[in-house]
């Protein structure tokens, strides 16, 4: 079966994992509302919507918080560099996302355009 983009056909069944793209699209839809619906967008980010994993959902938040080490070793140069720069797994992406959904921290006093751009990236 093809993934949600209707173009890519993987060798194994990764449809549920690939459906995380639909969560990204749903967040973008909520942010396109007037005014942007940050509450609903954050719900999709934290709880997931379309990508099943076990008894629950795979979430973008879970992916952002994932520890990318294996047996205590960094898995790639980008990840180890980001951890060195930001200091923790959550600081690499999760903290920024939560701040932009709530208009705090990094996104305190920032425009909707700024906040939406960060979240949609």
C-alpha cells in the first residue's frame, strides 16, 4: 500500500508509521484557522491522531523527545552536535515546540507568523 502522499510504496508495511504525516497536516490545518487554533494543534502534537502505535498513538511529541542514543552512544554526528549545542534531548526540539504552542519562552511576544513557522517546520 502507498503512504498518505499516495506516491511512495515501501517494501514493508510502514503505513501506520507513515501516517504521522497526516498529523503534521492536521496541525497545519489548525494553525491556518483565524485565529490560529494552537490548542487543537498542540493536542495533535501531544496525543497524536492518525498514526497508531500499540494501544495508543504515535505522536510527534514522542518523536521529538526520543533519545537517539544506542547503548549510551550517539547514533549520528547531527544528533550528538545538537545535544552538545542545546544540552538535552528536549531542548533540541520539544521545548521550542511547546513554547510556540503556548506563546511562551522562545515564542513569548512573537507574532503568529513566527510561531506558526516554527511549529510547521
